[in-house]
């Protein structure tokens, strides 16, 4: 789709016709796709024999080390205040092209490992965070609900229609009655009304509630014994007083890896000794350090509740935990216990003529740090005088 959007931009005159000829246009489109296994460049857009490495820069299907990853990891980790230890500038400097392949200096093995570790960290702490995933599930429900009216699934294959489906979609759904004066709350527009209710919950931050999660044992995955259960399989494990509706429960499978599923991407990276070297070679992780992992993929199953009542959330968690125990005989531990729901404590009225600040609090001594003329820190205590405060 990215290549089709670029073609549409040129066709619509946003880029001058003489800026790119047909061959350059096809080559740029292939650079966007890169060296992904399912999109091998062909025809006029195929890479030149001596510059095949260019197609590894944007989307590297060989080992997934590309500038796209550099870009979003640097940007997202900065704005989300998540510290990552990968040195991207160093990684870009210590590269060399050998045999039409981008290779790295041998000293960068750990730095490349940190690149993929940073990606996994961002997925775990940001992209698939419990709250972020709850919002994603609500957005999906809202768009699915409105699709019979907005016909989004029929528009995604047209580049000109596709670029219109941005964040303003939510506003279009919310203001549907304003954009369509003949809108009535009837059967024809029931999907829009259902979608509006979900978006209203989202605006009020009445999110779907996270209930529990479990990490799927790696040996179960490697043996091809894992299959995502149905909601019915989970809720039948509950025997309490709360009635759990199947449509109120969401089971969400989440996978985090080093960008190549269960494989180690560094097995597909080649290295060189110094910049005068003409030979490339592979490095096995065990020859670098015995502390590198053997598993490069983590798969979780999460349970969410569309019904936000504490009793329902607790019931879904109980049924999910029972299902996990039934599957793996208590050999697998689910997530940490849920925090109790927030309760609002009504503030007691302050009698007339009495201060609102407790006297005991104000009588505590405050510690203040000051700096003397020599620059050393000194601790100085003083007691707050309350002579002027009435009893």
C-alpha cells in the first residue's frame, strides 16, 4: 500500500512529474518494500547487481536491522521516557558493505543484541501495555460496529480513500448526526450509535478492564501444542454467583520477539574485524558470551472484560486462573494480583472556626537543605511555630 500511496501522490500532482522517471519511481517503491522475503524486487525496480544492499536499508528482510527500526525506537523511547541501552549512532558508524551486504564490526554484537532487546522492551512496556491494549481493543470494537454504515472495509484498497481514514474517523463517528442531517436513531444507524457509545466510554476513560494474563510455556509452543482457547472454554471454569456473558470477555494473544519470531536475528548478521577487512563472517552467541538467551519469543494470553464492574472483573480473573490451572496443573503462574478498585472517600466537613490542616501535621519538623559558602551541604532543622493557629 505504501508504494501505491506514493504513486497516488505523484499522479495527483503533489510531486512534479519530472522529479522521478518511471524507473526511479519503481525503484523507490521497491526500496520501501525492501528485502522482505515475500516482496522480492523484480523488473525495472530490481536492485542493481552491485548495489543490492540498498534494499536492506529501509526494510531489511535478511536480519531486520534497518533505519525504520532506528527511527521509531529512538523517537518512541524518548517521548515515552523509556531508557534503552542501544547506541544507534555507533551502530550506524561501524558498518561496511561486503559482498553486497551491510556488515558490522565484530565489537557491535552486543549493541545489535541491545537493539532487538530495546524493541522487545518497547513492545512490553509501551506498545502492548495493558492500558494501551485495552484502548486498542475498544477502538477495534468501535470501528467494527460502525463499519456497516461507514463501509471502511470496502475503502481500504483504494489509496485515495485509505489516506482519509486517519484519527479523524473517531470524530466522524461522534459527529455523525451533524454530518448527516437526516440521521435518526433508528435501525439503519444503530451501528453508529453502538460505536458512539464505545467512543464515549473511551473519552471518559472507562476502559475495558484487564483481568489476568499468562505466559505460554516455550516448550508448549515449540511442540506445536498451543492453541488459543475460546471464551467459552474459559468461562466454563467459573462456578461463582456472577453471570459471565461470552460477549463481555476478550481473550487476546500477544507475541513479543526479536523481530524474527522464534529465531535469533543475529544468526543472520555478518561481521568484519576492521575497516581494512575484505572478509565477513558469522558469530555464534555462545562464542561471545554464555549469558545470551536461548529463547527469542514470548507469547502471552490476556483476558479483558468489557463489563467494568469489580465483581465481573474478579469473576473473569477467577475463571481465567482456573483455566490456566486446569491446562498446566499449577506449573504456570498468572499475572500479579489486580489492584483493588479506587474508592472515593467523602471528605468530612470542617467545623466553623477550626483550621482544615491537622495540627499534628504542622507540628512536624521540616528538614531543609542549604549550601554554605564552601559548597558543602548542611542539614538544618526548624520547627514550625503554631502560636498563631487556634486550637
